[in-house]
C-alpha cells in the first residue's frame, strides 16, 4: 500500500479514485473505464509535478524520512557484490544501527559503511531507527582502519536522525566515539566518499561523512539538529519546525551552495520511494564518478584535501 505524506493528500485522492475504477472494472468485465482512469492518471501526474516542483525545506524533511524510501541495506544489496559484513566493536557489542563490511563496487574492492533504519516495525526496533550507539561508531572505526591498512576506498551511506541519546550510550562514551570516528575520517589515507541518502542528523552523520566528497540525494537533508529540536530550543515550541527548517538551510540545494555538498543526485519524480531502482542507479553513477575524481591522488593529498574541505566549509556561500 502506498504511504502518502500530509501534503500529498490531494494526490492520494486522485490516485485512489483511479485505482477504485480499475478495481470495479476487474470485478465487472463489461465496464469500460480505461479512458476515465487514464484521465485521472494524467491529472495525478500533473499534480505530482506541481507538488515536487516547489517543495519547502520542511516538506523535503518529510520526503527524506519517508518510510518507503530505500535504505542502506537496499543500496548495499543492489550496488555491491561479495558483501562481507563485519560485526562488533571488539569492546562491548554489535550495533545493528550501523552496517558495514568489505564489498566490491563494479568489481572494485571497497569498504562500505552506513546507517540502517529498518523497513518494518520489527527491523526498525532492531536497528534502533538508524540511531547509532558508541559501539556503532567504534565498529565504523574498525572498518576505516582496515580500509586504510589495505588501501581500499571507503563509501559511507548516511541516513540517521542522529546519534542515540540514551543513558547507556552516554555512559559508554557516545560523544567521545563520535569525535573519534570523525577524527578517523580525517586521518585515513584512502578515498572517502559519502552519500546522504535520507537524513543526515547532526554529529551522528558527521562521524561518517567527514569525507573527500559528499553527495546528497535531491530530497535528502543534512543539518546540525532536527527542525523539531531547533524549534524547541529557539522558540520553545516544536510546532515551529517549518520555520526552523527554513532557517537551518538543510536541503541539498542549500548545502551545495555553501560547499558542504559536492554533488546533488537527482531523484525520480515524487521522490526516491516512487522508483527505488532509478534512485539506486543514480547513486551508483554518482559514487563511481566521485571515486573517479579521487583516483591517482596520493595518501598525503587525500588527507590534505579532506581537511582543507572542512576548514573552508561555508566560505563558498558567504562569498556569493
């Protein structure tokens, strides 16, 4: 069943009517509703184009969080071959919110790391809705160290509302783990490419995305805090999330202007959830291109360029 967002309710009504007509025709072969259903399809497509041609930042947040949007596991299964997962941090436990391992991308050996939210109630609980604990970041560091040792490029897929803020996570050094993971990103001497496929939430995202190249899907978001959290702090009212989303400049288009994002990856009309295969293919092409940009760079140049990127971040937008 299609899941419609709040602003898509008029679209849901039209598509629902078209499907109802077709269902009636299937039940009664004498009914001829093809022309009427086709007219409703055309109307729905026009409305879909209008809705997605002028998405506000808050609506982009809603699209980025869509439950049917392809997640890390979907990308790993579709893009990579010979994926061999690595589990645990060799200190406490395995964090199921973070998946990663050795794989091949178009027959090129790589290390892939990403946040996994899950796609149903059971898997979302198991994956903690993509919110990593300290052991998740320490597992990622293990993988980055392995990549550095064997000279393998690192690909990270970002999709998290943020690091898990629970008591146990704080007791086990959540902030230190995030900082160490971010530091590890800056230290490795191999190409590091990150793609924000949904939400890029605060330090939980930065810990994987301190990369040579950062790409974002067209309707992905990346921010220091969620719009709801920002509104609660600034206005003491989480209902002002729309104003907060505007102020945060969290869209891929804004972040490209600021120099935070290096490439915006187009999504199918209506968002990645409406055509997962096309979205995954676009991400494959983008990752290949971004890795190609870094081919031939020395270890020293990769580290220097990565650090310079983050030291200069924001200057592009300020100069404009």
